[in-house]
C-alpha cells in the first residue's frame, strides 16, 4: 500500500499547478489527508489538510487563499491546486494519509515544485 504524488513541475511566478495524490491498495476515504512541503534547508511543514469525510479543511497562513485541497472517494485520490505561485513556494511536496479509525499512516516520496522566471 502506498500514496504517490505527481504533478510537480517548474512554473513561472504567478502560475498554477495541480498536484495529485493517488492511493493504492488501501481506501483513502478512510484516511485524513495532509499536504506537506519541504524547501531546501528548511523543515517540513504542513500546508493543507482535509478530514476523511472532507468536512474540515485547514490551510497554513502562507498558502491560504491561493491553494485548495480536495479529495474524491471514487478516485481514491486527493489533490492540491496551487495558484498565484511564488518563488517561496519552491519545495518538494508530500502527501500524507493518516487513518481516521485505525491502521498505518502513509507518506509519499514527494513531487518537486520549482517556481522561477
């Protein structure tokens, strides 16, 4: 069982990207999902989270109003839509699934987002 992120790319400031987190061999609908990022030389930080039913969503101040987290139980996936990207958004982005009831948590290996002219 695992989660795999994709969608990272190099984009110009002001641009947009949509990251995907696809779960395999377990039901993501029974898990809360968080997106983290880690910039070079910095600690990993949580930037967005969504509960397993999707009823509670939180964002870090640094991305609030620019990023949108979403999920779909039929697709067994979650997404992070990023707009108005800034150079300080450059980082490796990770998906993290934590069980709503019981079980293991899962980290993806990350997808790189680079924001530069």
